[in-house]
């Protein structure tokens, strides 16, 4: 489902996005690709050929070429167009730095940032949030209620077919290739954790490394210790999807808040960081917070939390030398029951606003 619509500028298709599509498809390929279903639906070559009014053998040849170019998913005689978050990152799932990858990165700066498409990547036209923060569950204060969707392990437990794969983070891959990555000395490019069928598809394309449940647990802990914020779908259930480990300078979602002034970039967790009397005012938490929610004045004897800026991620708690920081429940954001419900709502709201309609 393309719930976001496409990048636009002044009410029409963004010229930069159209130029980006030309990197991916020839005119003939684009015509065939436009007839293929978008995930989670599927199309067979016969179905596409019937719509195109062309022989099945010709269409199969074109579809095979698109799969080989990795601009189309193909498996078991079925084909599916990538969802938009994959489509705009096609060149970023590998370490290859060629002319097309660099051009794609430059065009992304235009259609995603300058033309403002990031707003629809992060939420609907009416502000329904697509992604949310998952708190560090082991940092939640004793006695606080913890729901299953507030533990990252619940998503791993329910991954479709138990499939999990590490796929290079497209956001840091892009800035790395452009030579503009600000966090180069702080974090590795690292990977997103893709669960369910999408993870299997990335592995089949040679762009993902399949991992066990234990390996996934270890990776989550490693990323948390580094200070990266975990984002996932703003839903209680996600059998197929992406768990991201985000910095504040490269991420296509967190930058909405840290760089582009979009308060509707992603949903906060329903927890907030608190400081107890064990705080030694060392400043470790101040350095780790990506959202400038923690401060330490010159004469303060403990860190101070700005509730309005705290996203409830718990990154500040992980390396506190005195365990003075904990997470306390604070109901702030609605969470949708399932990813399908969330995506249908976003699609509906974008259609109502005209974001998904075809420009005149």
C-alpha cells in the first residue's frame, strides 16, 4: 500500500522525484511496473500481461529484468512493487558507491527535504504518526505496567515465519556515500532489523543477513549501548516490518524533529525519563540525548528533564553510572492495534487531503 502518495512540488509531481524514477526504470519498464501490485498485494506475469495487452513471454522478460535491477520484488512466480520507503532508498541498501547512487542521493535531498516530502513520510496530512519510539524496557521503574508492545522482544517473538534480517541502514548509508555523515565518529552505519517476509526478501536479494532470535537480541542491546533510538511502526502488532536504530543527524524520521522542526515526526513512548537522588550530575545522559531533553546547569546537583522534549526512548538510562535515571509511565500518544489499521488510516487521510490524488 502506497499510503504516503508521492513527492510533490507546487501541486504537481516533484521534478526531482521524476528524475529519480528515471534512474530506476526505462519508459517501457515504468509502463509495466505501473501495472504490478504494491505490497502486500501480489501480481503474476499473466495478470500484468493481460493489463498491458502484451504477450506473457515479453512481460516476463521485463519483470525479470526489473527483479535483477532490484527495483521489483519477485518470488514464486509473483511480483510486487516496493513500498515507497524501500523505493526511495533503492541505492542505499548496499555499500556500492557509483554514479547512480550519488545522483540518487542528491535527488533525495531535493524531493525529500527541499520539497518537504519528509512530512508525509513521517505522518499523514492530518498528523497520524507512522513511527514511534520503543522504550528501553529494562529501564522502566519497578512496579510500572509494561505492555507487550512496549517491549521490543514482543515484535521479535511475533515476526512472520520467525524471519529476521539485518539490512544496512539506508539513512546513514546515504550520508556516508555523500561524505556528509555527522555521526561518523560516534556510530557505525549499522543496520535496520527487518522482520517477517520483508526480511526474507532482502536476504534473497543479497541485501540482508538472516539472523537468529538470539543474534537479534544481541544486536538490539549493542545498538542501545551505542545510544541509538529504536523506532518501529506506531502499532501494537507488527508481524512484517522494520525496526530502526536511529541517530539524530541522518535518520529520515528523527531529523523531522531534530533538524526540520516537525513536531509530528514520530510518536513518543508512553514513558518519560526521571532522575532520582543518586544522580551525580556527571553529564553522561546530556551527551546521549538526541533530543536535547536533558540539561545540567552549572550549579545543579542533578540532571533536569524537559518533559516537552523527552521522547521516552530511555537511551539516557542505559549508561547512567549510578542508575539514577529511570522511565516512568506517562500516557501521551495513541497506539494503533495493528499495522494494517495504521496504514489504512494514513492512506485515507492522505487521500482526503489530496496528497495521494494524481496532480492535475
